C-alpha cells in the first residue's frame, strides 16, 4: 500500500470536506474581515442616525422656547395697553418672567458633530485593525496546535499576556500606544454618556470628557446627577491615565539615563586620541596624554573598552583623588564608551575617522599568543574603517610583530611591551641611575623629544649646531629621500650636513619652549682621551631574581652587551628541568648560543631570607653570596602573576625581596669591612608595576627601582603623539645602535687641570661630540639620582661656566 497516511488529505482536520488547507485559511481570513467591515459600517450609521436625532431634539426645544417667548410678548403688549393705573405693574415685570419665568438655557452648538464622528471612527478603526490582526494570529496558532496534535494548549488569556509581553519587549512605542488607546476609550465612553441626554452635541461632549481627563478640577462645574456621575468616573479614569503617563515618562527617562551611563551613545569629537581596550598601563597612558595636551590647554581622550563605563569612571576618579601620585588630567577630558573594540560599528561610534592617533592595548589575563591574535584582529578591524591616523599597537610577543606589520603596513606602529621592559631592566641593572634618566626622557613631564625644520640651519653640520639651542639639545636628524621615505639618524656623524627639508630632533621641555640663538658662543675644546668600549667592559656577575616569559630574549640582549667571562645567575622557584623548555617557548625560540655569558641555575624563593642567604648552583653545588654580584635585578615574577597575582601583589613581592636583599648585603659588607676587605657597592634594582608603590619605596629610602609600566606607557604615548619616535625609542632601549650611558666626567676632562675646569655644559657637549657622543645631562656628585631625576636632562644655563668634580657623571647617547 502506498504511504498515503502522510498526505495532506489525511492531515486535514475533520469537517474540511476534502478542501485544501489554503482554502480553509482564505475563508478563515475572509470571515473576520467581513465581520469587521460590518461593525464599522453599523457604527458609522449609528453615529449619523444619532446625530440627526440629536439635531431634531435641539430644534424641537428651540421651537418650544420661541412659542413661550411669543406668549410672553403678547402678555407684555396687553399690559402696555391697559392704562396708567397698570403702568407700574407692567413696568415691574421682569424680562425673565416674560420668557416663561425661567432662565433661558444656553444655546447649544448647531454645528454638525462631524469632527467627533471622524475622531471616533478613526480610533475605532485603528483599534479594530490591531485587534483583528491579533485575532487572526490567535486562530492560526490555535489551528496549528490542533493539527500538529501537540499536547500544548493555551487559553485566550494566556495568548493576550504573551502578545503584550512581546510588544513591550520588542517595541519601544508599545507603552505609549497602550496609554493612547486607554485614553481614547475613556474619552469616547464618557462623551457618549454625556451626549445621550441631549444637552450637548457629540463634539462638545468629547471636549468636556477631555477636560475631565486632563484636569480633575473641571468636574466640579457639572450640573445634574447624571452629568456629575459621568464626570466623576471620567475624572477617576483620567487620574489613572495620567498616573500611567507619568510612570511611562519616568521609566523612559530612567532608561535613557541608564543608557547614557552605560556609554552607548555616539562620541562627537575631532582631533582626539582614541584608546582601544584597558589594561594595567591605561592610567599611566592617560597621565602621559594629559601632560602632552597641557601646553594646548587640554584635549580629549576617548576610551573604548569591553568593560562597564561606570567602573572605568570610578577607577579614574579614585586615581585623581589618590594622595599617592594622583592622576592629573590638566584639562584633558576623558570620555568612556562601553563596547567591543573589535567591532567596526563600535569603532565608528567613537569617531575613529576624526581621531589623530589610536592606541590599541593588549588585553590582560590572556595567553601571549592569544592576546596577540586578538590584536591582529584589532588591526584588521581598524584597517576596514575609514582611518586616517596611525595606530600604536601593543603586543606581548616579539615573534608576532612581523605579522601585524605585514597586515597593517604603514598604518601601524608596534610596541612589544615585554620586549621593551626586558631590555629596559637589563640596561638599568647595569647602570642603576639609568632608570630615572629613561623615565624622565620618555615621559612628557620634563624633557622629551621634538622634531622641527629649521631653514636657517641648512648647510651646517651636526657638529656646528651643538650649541645653537639655549633651551634644547640636538640629538639627531630626520632625513627624507627622493622617494619620500624618512629616516631618523640618532647621534649622526659630526660632518653630516643638514639639507633642505631635514628636521632636527632635540630634547626639550616643550615644542614651543626652544628657539635658535645667534650662534655666537665661543667654543673651547681639546681632544679628549679616547677609550674603546672593550677597554671599559670587564666580566660581570649578575643575579636575576624571579622569572619572566621573555627570559630568553633578555639573556640574548645581555649576551650582546657584556664582556666574555660574565656570569648570569637565575634564582627563582622554577625547577631547573623546566627552565630549558620555558626558554625555548614551545619551540618558538632557538637554543641559547652564548659566548660571553655563562648561565648558573639556582632554585629558591626570592622573598625568603633563608633561600637568599644560601644561593647555590643546582648542578654543581657552587655557592655565591649576594655581595659578590655586580648587579642584582628583581623581576616581576610571571609565575606569581600566572597564579593570580595582580600589580599590587607583584609589587609587594618585589618590595619584600628588595628590602631583604639590601639588609643581607648590608650585613655582608660590614663583615668584609671587619675582615679588612673592600666590599662591592651594589644596590639591587627592582621592577615596579604600580606607580603608587613609588611612595612606599621613598619611605624606606630605596632608589633602586624601575617603573617598567610607567616607562612603557610613556613610550606608547610618545609614539601616539609622534610615530617617528618608535624607531628612536626602540634603538635607545636595545643593545644595538645608540643607547644612553652614564659616564664619569673624567673621561672628557681633567677636573684638576685649571685649563679645562671650570667650563660650561656646552663645552662638555663639544668634547662629547669629539667622541661621537651626544651629552644630554649630568649628575653632580652631591646629588642622588632619585633626587636629580627631574633636573639632570637638558640643564639650564648651558653657557654658564661650572666647576666639575671627579665624581660627577655625564649622561650621553652613544653606541
């Protein structure tokens, strides 16, 4: 037998008589339409007939009034013809009595109630249309449920509740429409009841009903029991209507305020800095952007992050109100918006088309490769938008930088935060005062880098312009070739000529704080004693406390800058067997090929005194004391961070380790002095993430710290303001090319020779240029680096003679 059990005929409900479901549906649709049209036509006929009947009643009443007035006039005429003795009574007749003895009623409007009929018909038609659609939908769902044989059954009341919930959740106008419909029903019902006695027409009744609904006090003028009853119930309905209206308006205003608080509205700004994402460097970047905008009277910084807007505003507010290195906005307006920075429509919401720079921050709490893949998608989203400015992209793994550069092209400037911090820590560990120099040089508070074209300097060599700026120090030249490609030459050769279109890079307080002088300064200079880098370097012993994910990159950077025979001790809680795999980074790194360095593996906890006093090599058992190291570096331990430690917890560990190491070194030095030995003067350097920890370090008088996040944030802000600085900062923080050094003044002049001392800072700059170095500042012997961090760079009064001492140190940029 063929499978006819699933045919349409068998699936039809009983009573269909073989008709198709489509025919049944058409008939089901036609019947309500006919019924609805019939109702509307009958309603119109009822309105017309009632209007004619009401007009007939009014005309009959007027005819009766005219007849009574006619009789009154006849009586008045008879009185006037009665003689003198009847004059008094006739004159005493009140005109009101002549018209029947009662007060003449107010004339009713003779206008045909077309307006009222149109309003009622229109309202009924709209309500009927809505009800008709819902009835059709109800019948369809009921028939489908019945045909499918499902056990789910629903009542008409449940259907009404479901549809109301649907309208309220999907349509913003559902509540106003419901309020309008209830108001219409109240007015129409009331006007019909007031119109029924015939005292007024339909339009007047509707207007009175509206006044009762709008103003509860108007029903006090109603006369008669019927009118007062109608006015009373209409006023009650009006009070409910207006209560609903106030509730809807209040709720709408509240929803709009909540929407504004959530940061969903569009940003209308131009020439602003846009920050995408939020991490532990955001507050420091905001501070640097505010400092950069200070000379312009402030600016706008827009932040788009996938976090609650009120939460971010509370963080900024708490940072501003903090007494420990509080955030200073300096007129800069911070605008927060909540949204996904990866979505293109969210980017258009924050006016990305008119921004002057975009900063894309790497998210916290993700694996480095996963975080970098997110940044790749971020660059793709930015490339799809109408972006005219450059983008500063923060990444975590240096191996992923080429991918972002390939995708973004000339649009992006990549900064690998971990790579920058690693190189920064190595430099600062070998020269403790360098941390304050870099922090001052890379931030916008103090001296920073600026580029400007000076036509008056064209044709002069870099050596010639050494003393041409009273408030700035030239450190490089930006050249442009015939193809339009630019390059910044840091610490150029002395004979490099400034050509047309070239720009001079200087270290200055602000972009408008320096200018050319007349070039009349007399220069006295002699050939200084030249020393090679190999003569200065000697084997070193260094200790790294803690573990970083980019430890392999740090070791290779250190390998290229130390003398052969140097030792690097790695002291942390990572088992020695796991370190080799971590250094290979899951196959992303090559095995270390070290020539100058020898690695020593030691196991221990850097915050435990017992472990720090007994540092032993894990394989050979060789031991070493803390006072034997030339430099000690305390890293923000990534192992603790991976186990949930935040910036505050990480800084607490670093601070504890720093204090313990300083105390142990102090005791060991005292013991060496007692034995007649000369101890090494080595201060440990600790990596600090949170700027608020700085005040705690000042309390315990510790100057050996590096604000790694602060310096990286300053570098990001610098590149956001001028993208050319990315190459400059990358060179300054690498072991290749030019980098800052702290050199004794005795390598440039003899302080005991009266022919060389005293001399001005410009004289020292000329001496440094003879060594192919750029002198950018100095430290007097009586001043600690922590105290002089704001004054050593770009010193004032460069032409004034100064007496130099043997322990003075010069800050130079050199290879």
